[in-house]
C-alpha cells in the first residue's frame, strides 16, 4: 500500500496509509441508524477532516482524540475541501510503529522553520541589547519560559497556529523590527523588547497540548495583554534599579501593541517604538495568514477561494 | 461690598468679593495692544471662567495659577455661560484672610457628600465581607491608599471630577451593587470587591493636586485598568493561600468593567458579577453627569442646553 | 421503559418515553431515497431537536407540528449538542394519556417562576403607586391585557423566550427598578410605570401560540416601541386630567428604553428615570441570557461553549 | 442712504439700511470694559450674524430678540463669512415703517416657492387619490393642520429650515414620489400617503415662532416619528372601516422613513413603497442642502467651502 | 410524463422532465460509502439546487457542469427550499432535442424584459442627448461594447444577476434618472451619461459564460469603478475637443456612484447629478432585490422569509 | 534689532525682524471699530499665525497673501500657541533684501532633507529594478514629472505637508519597502513600483503654489487613486509588450494602498506586495505626524498636548 503524502499536499488522487495526530473525535448518529465518526488529523505540514463511514462499531474503540494514530484511507472532496475517508484506524504502538518510520514530531502541525535555528537567532539578538536593564529583563523572561517559548503557537487559530509559531512570529518580528527601528531612528533595544514581550501573556492565555491550543481560565478572564503586563511588572520589580521611565515605556509597548482599543489594547500607541511594534505585529500576522491561505489553496486558479477572516480572495499569481 | 455666592449659583446679577482656588492662569495679547488674562476659579460647589480685562499690568503679578485668591468682580454672560469679570485679585494671605472666613476646603471643588461619612460607610461594607481572602485583599488595598482614596476624583473631567469623587462613586456603586447582587443571587463579596477595586488604578493614572487632576506618565502609557490589575496582582501575591480561581474572578472584574473592548476593556464580561459591575459603573457615571448637567444649567427651561458628551439635551422638569 | 428526564437535563445516557409539545416538523428527502424527519420538541424546562430516521413512512402521519406528542427515543450527540433520536411518536390522546401523567403545562417551555406568584407581585406593586394618574393608567393597561400578560414571552428568541417570560422580565425589573429609583432619588412611580409599559407593544408585536412566538404584521411593520406608544397614548386619552407633562415623561420611557437609536429607540434617554429604565432592561435581559447559557451548557468545563449572540464564552465556575 | 440688498446677496461692498427680523440678541462684556452685542438677523432670502460694536449702551435698549428691526450698517468679513456691523438699530414701528416698505413677510426666512402655489398643488394631489380610506385620511390630517402646514419648516436646521419649508419638501417629494411609484409599479396612493404623513409629527416636534424653530417637550421626549404615528393612529381610529392591513402599511411608511435604525427609524423599510419613500426623502433633503450651500457660497470658486454636515466641498461649476 | 414547470414556479407537487443549464456539478462521498451529486440547474425564469441520490455511478458520466441537460425528477423540500431530486439526467443532444422544444435561450437565467426592446430604448435615449461631446462618448462606448451590453448581468450575485441584467438595470435607471433630472433641474445629459457609464467597468470586472458570472483578474485587482474610469478616460482622450471640465464631471459620476467610501467609491458625490445617480443606482438595485425575494418566496405568508443581505423580512401583502 | 529665530524655534522671548512667506491674509473688524489683520507666515522650518493689531490702516496695503514679506514683531502666547504680533510688515524687495540675506528657499516650508540628495537616491533605486517593463514604466513616469516630484508635498495638511514632502515620503518608503520585501521574500521590483507610483495621482489632485497646497478640480472630483491609475494605465499602454498580469499587479498596488475601502481604496490588498505597501505607507505617514507633533510641541512636558487627528497625546520622553 502507498504511503499517504503530507497533509498539505493531499489530493483526491491519493490513497494509502500514514501516521497522524488525531486532535478531535466525535461520533454521530447516521441517518440509517448506524453511527459515523468525524475526526481532525494533523501532521507537521497541515491538517484535515477525516471520516469513518463504514465499520464504525469496530473502529471507534481503536483510538481516542489526542492520540497518535495509524490510518488507511483515500482523499475525497466535500464542499470543495479535500478530506480523508478512512477504511482503517488504530492508535499508534510507538515501539513497533517506530520501525515503520513513526516520529511524534512528524505528526504535530509545526512551524516550517527549525525551532533550534529560531531559538539561536533569538539568543543572538538578546546578546546584542545594549541597555543593561532591558537585556537583564529579556534574559530573565526568556530563560524562565524557555520550554514554552520553543513549543507555543502564536495564536489559537488565526495566525502561526502551530508548534513553534510563537517563536517564528517573534523571530520574524525581531528581524523586521530591527530594520524599521534603524530606518526610523527609533530605540533598537526598546523595539526588540516590545517584540519579545508583547505576546508573552499568551504563554498563560493559551494551553498547548497534543498539538492543539485552548484558552486557559486566566486567558478567558484576563487576556494576554494584561497577563503579560503583570508578568513583566513582577519581573521588573525583581531587577534592582530598573528606571520607572523605562518601565513605563516597556509596559506601554505591551499595552498598546494591538494598535486600537477596539482590537483589545487598553491604550493606543503614543511612542515611535509603539507605532513601529503595532505595525510590525499586524503585518507579520497578516502575511502569515495570506501565505497560509495561498499555500493551502488546492485549486490551479490565479486567486484563492474566499478568505472568511480577511473578507476577500487572495492573489496567488500564475 | 457683597459676598459673591457659591459658584454653582452665580448669576449675572451677582457682584462682590470671595475666596477661590485659581487652577489656571493665562495671559493673552489683547487686540488693542494691551494684555488681558483668562483664569479658572473654583470653590467647593463649582467652577467658572474669570477674566481680567482692565488694570492687567498691575494685577497679573498678584497671584499665580494653583494659588488661593481673593477676588472682586461681577457675573457676566459669554456665549450663554455665566463668567466672572474681575476688578481686583490677589493671592490669599492665610493668616489674615482666615479672619474673614477663608477656609481652603471651601475653595476646592468637592463631592457634595462629607468625606468622613463616605469613608465610614466604606469601612462598614468592608467589615461585612464574608470571604476571608477578599476581606483581607480589600482591607490591605484600602488601608494602603487611604489618603488618596479620601481625596481623589473619579475621573479627570467626565464624571465625579472633584475632590472625593472617587469615594463618592464607589460608595454609591457599593450600595447599588449590593442590591443588585442580592436581587440576582450573585456573589455579594465579589461584587463589592469589583466595586472597590475596579478603578483603583486611577490612583496611579491621575495626579491630583491643587484641585485639578492630570494624567501621569503611567496613566498615559499603561492606563488605569492595567495599572489596577498589576497593583491587585501584587497585593494578592502577598496574601498566602489566595485561591487562583478567586484571583481570576477578581482580576476579571477589573479587566472587564468598561463592558466592551472599544471602551478600553481588554476582555468583556463573562461572569454574572462582571455584568452587574459594568452595568452599575456605567449607570452611576451617567447619572452623575446628568445630575451635574441639570444642576449646572442656569436657564429656567424644561431642558438643559446641548450636552456635548452625551449628545443630547436633558430633561430637568418643570 | 424509563421515563425520559426533563429536556433541560437530557444526556446521551438517557433513553425512554415522554410527553412533549412538537413546535416544528419537517420532512426531508434522505440520501438513500427514503425520507427522514426533523422536529423541535419542548417541555416546561427546555427544548431539543429530535429526528425520526427509521420507520418514517408510518410515523410521519401520526402527528403534526403544533401538537402534543408521546415519543420514545434516546439521547444522541450531533455537533456537540444532545438531540433525541425517536423510535416512536404519536399525538397525545388527552383523555387516555392524562392517566399516565400528561399535563399540557408540563409540555410548554415556561418561566421557572409560577405565574400566579409573579402576577400577585405585580398587582401589589401597582397598588403601591402614589400618583393617581399613573396608577389608573397602569391598572387599566394591565387589566385590559391580563390574559396575555400571564402567557407572553418577553421576546421571540433572545431572552425570556418562553411562557410567562414577559411577566418574569417585568417582575424582576420592577424589583430592581424600585431599588435603583430609591438609591438615585428618582421618581419611584415613573420607574415602575416604565417597567410595566416599556415592552407592552410586544403583546401586539408577537403572536404566541402553541409554545412558539412569531412576529405579527404590526410587529414587522411598526415594531413594539411604536405599538406600545400608540396603545399608551390611546389609554391616556381616556383618562381625564392626565397632565401632558406626565404623559411626555411616560412616553419618553417607552420610546427611549433601548438606550440608543441603533438599537431601535427613536429617542435616547434624557431623564434620570429613562437612564435607569434602559439600564435595568439591558441588565435583566443580559443576565437571563447568561443564566440560560450557563444552565443549558452540558459540559463539565469551567466555561460554556461560544455564545454566538454575546460573542464570548461565559464563566460557569468550578 | 442706500437700501441694503437681500441678505442672500450681502457683500462687504454693501452699506445702507434695511428691515429685518432679529431672532437672537446677546450682550457680551468687551475686553476694554464696555459691552458689545451679537445678533442674528434674517429676511426672506437668508440670514446673517450682526454686531453692535459702538454706542452699545444707547442701542441695546432699542430692541429685543424676536422683534422686527430697522438697522443701518455695512458688510464686513469675519472668518471668511460676511457679517453686518451696525451703526444704528431700533424696533420697527409698523404703522410708520410700512410707508417705507416694511412688510413682515419680507423679513422672515422663507421658501423660494409661493406658499399658495404649493398648497394648491398639494390639494390637487389629494383629490387624485383613488383609495377612499387613504383620501379621507389625508384630507382629515391636512385639513386639521392647514395653518401649520402653510408655515412650518421641514427641520430646525438641516434642510428646508425656513417658513414654508415643510410644504416645499412634501410638494417636491409628492412630485418625485409619483414618478417613481409609476416607474416601479408601486401603489401611487400609498406613496403619496407616505409623503404627506411621514413628517407630520414634526408639527408637534417643533415649535415655530418668529422665524425660528425649536424643539417642543414632546419633540425632545418622543420624537416626530412616534408623534406622527400616534396622530395618524388616532385619525384612522376615527375613520370607520379603515382596513387593518392598510393601516399597517401606512404606519410602516412613517415608522421606516429614515431608512435605518441608526437614523432613528424603529423599523426598516420592508415594502416597495417604503423603500421608495425613504429614498425620495433622503434625496430631497440632500439636494436642498446642496443647493443651499451652492447658493450661499460667496466665493467665485468652482467649489464651495467645506460643508461640515456633508463632510465635503460641493461642485458649483464654472 | 409531464413537463416540469419553469423553475420560478417549481413546487413539491411537481414531477416530470425538462431542459436546463447545469451551471455546477459536485460529487460527494455519501455516508454509506456510495456517492451522491449536487447540481445547480437554471432556466430563463430561475434556478434551483438538484440532487442525484440514486444510480449515481451511471448518471455521473452523462453530463458535466456548464452543459445543457435533460433531466427527470420531482420537487422536494430541504431546509424550507424546494429542490429537484433527479432520477435521470443526460447532456442535451441539440439536433434531436430541438424537436422536443429545446432552446438554449430558455435554459439561461435571463432578464424578464426582451433584450431587443431594452436595446432599442437605450439607443433612443442616446439619440436624445443634446451635448455633442457626451453623445459621441456614449455612442462610442456603447457601440464598442454592444455584444457584452446585450448579455451581461449587472452583478455576480446581488441584483440583476442574470443575462441581460446589466441592460435592464441601466434601462430602468435611465428612465428614472431622466425623471429626477427634470424634477430637480439637473443636467439631463450628464445624468444619462452617468447611468450608462457608471458600471461600464463591470464588463471587465466580470466574466460571463454559460449563464454564470465570475470575477476576472482585473476585477479582483482593480475593481469596476477604476476599470470604468480608465476605459472612459481612454475613450475621451480619443474625442477631440472634449472639455476638461466636462470630463471631470463625467468621471466624478463614475467615481462617486456608490455614494460613500465604505461602499467602495474613492470620492463621494459633490454635484447634484452625482447625488441623483447614486440615489437612483441604490434604489434600483434594492427594488430588484426586493422584487426577486418577493417573487421567489414560495410560502403563502404575508412576509417573505429572512433576507440575509437586507437583514429583514419583506412585505408581500395579502 | 535682533534677527527672529526659525519659526520652528520661536518662543515668547523672541523679538526682532525676519523674512517669511505670507500664505494667508485676512482683515477683520475689531470690536472698537478699527480693523486688525490675521496672517499665516512660514519659513523652511515651520509656520505660525501672526497678527497686526496696531497701525493696521497703514500696514495693510504693504503686502498681500502669497508674497514674501519682511516683518518686525515679537512672540506672544494665544490659547497655548506661540504667535507673532507684528509692529511692521512690507513685501520683500528682492534686489535690495537679498543683500540682507533674503533667500526664497529659506521662506518656504520644506522637507528637512535636501531635495537633490533624495532625488539622487530615487534615481539610484530606479536603476536597480531588474524587471525591464517596470523599470521602463518607472523611468517614464518619474522623468515626465520630474519638476513636480521635486516640489510637491505628500498631502495638503496631514503628513509631509511641505515642499519636497512627496519625495521625502517615497524615498523613505522605498528604503523601508526594500527591507520588508527582502524579509518577506516579496517581489522587490513590485514593491518599489508601488512605492513610487502609489500617490502619483497627487500630482494632479493637488496644486502647489507659493508654499501652499490646494485641491484641484480633478482632485475633488476623481481623487488621487483613480487619477494615478489612469495616468499609469496610459503610460503602460505606451510600453509595448507590457504583460497584462504585471499591469494588474501594478494597478492593484495603487488601487489598494489605503488598505481599506473606508479609507478610500476601491479594492483591498490581495497580494503580499500590496499588504506590504499599505503597511509601509501608513507607518511612514504616522511616524511623520508623530515626529512633527513632538518637534512642534513647545512645552517641557514628557508628553505633547492633545493631537486632534490621532486622538491622543504623544510621548516625547524626558
């Protein structure tokens, strides 16, 4: 039997077997009395809906949501989307399946950039910070949260919503932010500080497990901007001699980075650095969405299908 | 010479002398070459614009903005507003002027309710809190900021913008919040906690001196919602055993109390108590504005003049 | 066979028989050529979607939408919602089924509070009105519409959308309104008048039959605010000596109670009483929605699922 | 001495005397100690601000706001607007001044169309109504309010804000509405009914005296849409056999004529006739504003100055 | 076997055969393993969804999307909409099927007005233009695009979305525009020019083939307003002596015809003619939508079902 | 007598003489009967309001708006703004005044960067374009409009509103755009094309003379986005073999560069390059405004005064 391709490249021509992470499983009553199942499967490259339409009674006990699975199936079109229709599924037996090439990392939707490379890039930027207080602050926060920073997505669904997405987002923002800070004669250290800390509250806002993000209690109740501010204030309180003016500038970057109050920022940008940060954050999130939509669109057309969140089709080119 | 009436009751019929706080002083080049001066005067009951049109050269050195002054003048109409046109002004000489009745408290725009009475009312409510963690939290915050809480306005300009306005606002909200919490079977302790703490960041957002409020650096850069959250988090961190679920509920009340993100709340109400708090806060602020506008309107008409912020006239009745 | 639980407590574990009101029935062509049916069933506690997937030809003639039915079936999950899959259904035979416990009132979605209790509460409040003109007005309107007032929902779908919901809404608003009127030194009689009359046009805007509300011609064409104003004007015209100033205040309460023009109020609140009324109305409607969403949410999570109309999840607590 | 031109044609070149209506008078304290006065003067063609800068003490007693006056003065530029600077003013002595050509009608800002002509046109349209119920309704309303209909402005300030403006507005709308109703095969009688009655509540919303409109108590508290609906409902109640379907259609036209809720309509257009009416009303009001702005603009430029309400300049042509 | 009725009149009572255009065909995996097909069928009068639920394997090769087909089937209700369930389908064999009455024109959704009649009406209006430059401009554009003008829809989905819809829209707008221009003493030639040219860019924005419109590259990237402006500028450049003032007026009509920037007009109406054009365009599009919704609504009720785009139900009358 | 400082540094301490451009002159009737004059003066560094309060009769004939003038005066505060109060003014006599240092360029508000330097930078970027079609297009447009490009402001009032502002804006955008294009792997040539051409229609939208910009007829009637598109389309038509796909991409950049329709873009960004261009344009305009506001703010405070257009105060730092 063939090996199924990466999910990002799945077509209705494909049939075969493969290893995936099943992030969601639901049983439904079929109209003819029997059940069927709807799943979400993902690998490092992408994700898809999958269905079990036959032999449900036997297969439904072979796995649960949140487990790695081995499936057999074929691509099928539903409402213009390619899905997998499964003829077999079972949970992975790690010891035995590793022999056939199973690797957990291959089954979790991930950033296209290697995490170690991004991590090294971030460390290098931190070393370049000239302002002692900011360098200490950044190192302390980054060191304290190293494990999460290497795993977390940048958002639950909108952009960079995959393993390492958080790091990918701030790595690119750091690169772009440094260029803009120089062009506009802004404070390089402050812009980098804003880039690294602006979404730091997301480590508390989101829980990330088994390839899927979800809102935490504090995430729902307080939100990542305020969570980030409290985390940073606490860290700054532990750094002796941190100037209050500098603290205000750092906190302003976090508080204002959504650009307007209607997007959830309690205050709007008031410093050159804050204007730059909000602009870089929005552009990077937008471009990630646009690139994803272009890459995920299966049609040979010059434009993607309708992008609901952006409210438009997107230009793919010829 | 007559004594001028309280500013809240000043009419174009009045002429005489009085003691006031001068919160603002500006000299302008008059068209005929000579200067004139524009001032803001206040007493406990209200405030007014005042002008020095004659004898400016001599009078302008007799006082500064921020000082208590003794003036002579008469009421005059300008664009439908009663103002004072001054014929004499000098800074107060406390020792001597006290003999004529000068009292600082009479010259600062203040809440109509005695501050001690409101303070006692608040203390009494704090004693009634059943949840130990919340009672400790509230007592600690209130004790730490007792001096400010007895002086601060509730806002720079919009509502309760006078000495003791902060206390007046939370005292009334505590009364109303207790009634609604009972009616809707909500958690009384949580609603009171939200009432007392929701605007606590304003003690850092605003500076209040000489009868006038102004935004601080942290106020401009971070805003009172986030400042309040950081203050409360720090206090809670110092209370051993404070449950994280309870902390999330308290912080949620502060974070969501403006009701919507476009009004500056980073998250929207999600608990019954948060819905009640946002409703009580808005209603109390609105009613304070409406009452002020009705009381300040000098005309005998059934309606006030156009209220810019509310975008309507208001009904005074016959 | 077991008795099915109240619909508010239905789970996928339940199977058995019960009496319900069928408010909606639709036949659809199944993909395999045979038909299936989709129904809406309700009882006093809640409502659910139900499906007939097998034996449709025989069962579809056994009942119609709008009839009370006896069903057999089991709970089943569909898109995260519990539904009933039916194996038997027939219209109720009142004489015979009463022996097995059928009571019409048990099968109609209803207010959790007994209607007689709420009615008595309302009457008692009416007796307390001091202003003769308002008391006469209220008594006349309430007496004229007593039957409807005891049955009507407060809205078609949004809040208090069940039998007695109208009365429940104004009973609670009257309680809360009285407290606020006292706290804010507003006119108690006027606030109560606003509470009782603000939605009176809904008796003409909605038709309510068989447990379901629908818009009337006048409801679609004129809307409940204007319908209420016309009804009240007509009634006031019949009360000799009703002062025109008082009439304007009463009508203002009805006209402005949605708070802003974009929510359908042709004028915005201009009196203290109108601000109170709009606030109480909005809070009571919101809390009813929140409580419903919390009660209806079947999951053991700390938060409900996404509430579409409110645009957020809601906090249920641990 | 020259006669001043019509105010619509006043320039800085003009000096002389004339009769006007003084609709507003305010005394202000001048900077040099003496007073000056600011007035509003109007004649049939337009209006202007006027100032008394010299000899104020003597002149200020010679007239009051609301009186007809005889003035002497010259045109002067202030902030790009032509104003009158007065050297003399006194109230009109009708008997004597009539000899010099004083006529009250010439001094009140008025529709450019003769009122009798518009009245006759309206009567003729009423006679053409085929539906008996609508014809009776229209005749009754128009007859009952004939005096007001011949005087009233269509709005306080925005459009047709002058004597006879109400009649001019509905006369033109009737003409255009008839054409559109025919083109779109809509009910001619209903469209005319909507045109005549849509703003009928403005006769109660506005008081109009001495050439100036102001909001009444009912206007502020209820608004012209609801006032119009109540008036029409009362009239229909007095017409025996008026069909309820027809009543709903008529009331829908009044209720929805602002087109959207945010413009104050409690319901939005749902019938072809209501869409036509809302479109005709908006276009006629817009064109009146545009024509006024073009006619009032004194510059020789191709475009008018900035039109605040419309938020743009307007094209006058070469 | 019966002949199926026109799709505009299809009910669940109908069964039989007919010729249609199949504009869309999609195969889906059925839950029981077999496939089913979802189609869109149209004729001159309307369109419908159709399904092949049985015998799919044999039928699916008998036709493609974009082909004319002969079908057998019966009306069936799905979610309150009438659909066709097919028992047979094959592509049309033109030679043979013409004998049974097949005509391509009968199978393409089309304007209810004959195209030749609308074309002649347009030509007649063009002949009436008095301004030589405008007449030459209009004739050149209309002649250059005659073929498209006789076929194109006015929009992809919102209004007049069928063959000849473009011509129907401008024919009616020309009629109404002429009436309004006369009533408001506007320039008749300019209004007609605006009517004919305002949407001319849609000939480049949309591709129209096989009864279905779709956005072109230029349509997505530039939009019909700018495309129309470029086309008109190019044409005007080829007309010697075309005055620049007149060019600006013509281009202004095209640029501003959506009325506001949020509806995609880069500038807002500034001339009387532009206000008229925007009003006529909006009203004609709205009335077309309303009439369609009323005609397409199958229920016997006084109101249509909910109209998503307009956000309301619509009044059909008794 | 002292030489007055550059206007950007004028304080109330300054008195002396200087050369300026008078861009505006208005005479007003003073309250005491005599006239006074209000002027706008500018030099390369900034602009100020100036007043002639004494000796007006003699001075008012010595100059006109639009002329270079020699003035004597002193700084004076009015509403918190520093203004010049003049004691002498006359038009410049170039021959004679050049001896005292008069240079026209010093008297016109200008970009802080030398125009020749920015021009050379632009030329160098054009040479680097690899795509032949785009390089030809850019060279043709830039060469054809070289004179204007060296003079024009980027906007009438909002940002870069001074001589050379257009060039300064696109020079900085080209620098930043190149960095972002590289970071995001976008098409460098397209981004540069978008930068150079996005506002090219402003050369037709604005007239710029005597140091002041004003809207042209085409600017008011069509707007710079459509004007730019027409200009570019015409130029591309003259370049043989320019691919239509490339044309669509270029035109898309111009059409979408305001980012949203409500800001006047008829289409929204759909390509990576368009997202980058819109972001760079907005950021550069914002930062120019912020820098100006910070530089122009005369107070020693940490924040500027209220910035009306941005709706906030801005952080200047200590």
